[in-house]
C-alpha cells in the first residue's frame, strides 16, 4: 500500500501523479474534452488568440484548443503530467508551450486573451490568501477584456448530491472508492481516495474549499475582475438547483 496522508501537500507528490493519473485522466476522456473546449470558447466569447491553461495536466483541454488554432500555454507543477501533455500533443501533431510552475507563482502580464482552470483544480490551498493569489495572478496575466473560465466545487451542487461514500470502475485500470466529509460548516470538503489496481492499493487524502455562487463572484471581484457570469454547465445552463457544476466566466 502507498499512502499519502497529508491533505495539504498531496499535489506536490510526484509518486501520486505517476500512480493514479490513469484513473484521473483516462485516455477516453480526451474525446469529451473536444466538445468541452468548444463550449469554453463559446462561453468566453473567444475565437482566437493566446490561451493559458492553468493546471493543464496531460493536456486534455490544451490540445483541443491548440487544434482549433489558438496559441496555448499549459502550466502545471507536475513533471509527470507535463511529460504526458508533451507526448499527447506530439501524437496529435500540435505545438503547445508547456511550463512547469506553481499556480501561486505563475504570472505573465497581459499575455493572454483567455485563461482557464477547470476540472476542479482550484481551492486546494489551506490558506485562503493563496487561493486568492492564484486568481490575482490570472487577472494580471490577461489582456484587458480577456476572459477567465473557472470551474469549482459549488456548495449548492455538493449539498444536493452529497454522499459519504461512492465508487466507480475505470475500464482497463481498476476501481476508485471515495469517502467524503464536510468540514468547517460547509467551508471545505475532505476526501479520501482509494485506488485499487493490479493488486496494489493507493490511498490519498485531499481537502478543498467549497464556494457558493455568491462567494465565488465576490472572490473574483476581490482579485480584480470587473464582471462575472455564473453557469451550471459548460453548455451554458444557468447556475441553479439542478446545476452540474459551478462555472464562472470572469472578465478583466
């Protein structure tokens, strides 16, 4: 058994990413992300230009955007995931700039027309000031009028569908068991992930912040964004009781 007991530092453990990336980023998911990329561009009102994919992982969104002719910069702190992104980009025959950097520190002033941080890759830092710093960095990295598409764990969504435990199979890889616990009066959610594959068990504990629509809009305003629209899906459904996710499109 491999254990990762620290819920604050799991994202810095390369052993974790190497072991469980097939569960989190199965190859078949790239097909769905081609549609998601088109929806992200439609929500943001962007057709061309430079794109920042923050926490790009293996390139699930970077590659479809590059295939559409946008100049994509993918940022991630994991060498494992960046290597996968490079291999996937070469397989598709596209060029992507890949940068190894911590999302709390990456800034490229006025360089991008669009930024995205999706697949619930925000809100994992224990100190709220660090999460705010990420948003401020994105705001500074956008050109005037640029858009930021952010997907987070919405309190309203999680409250509706919350279950203490759940499990599912990832075809060709194994089984995932997830146990959840709400902390601090619904401010955060702790999750324990158990990955079962080929006789091995990998245990991970994570903890991330939950945001209501109002809280997310206020946080983006504090970071300097002048306008934010909330959606309940990448298809543009309104954010409400039946939302699939909490997605914000914030404009600099």
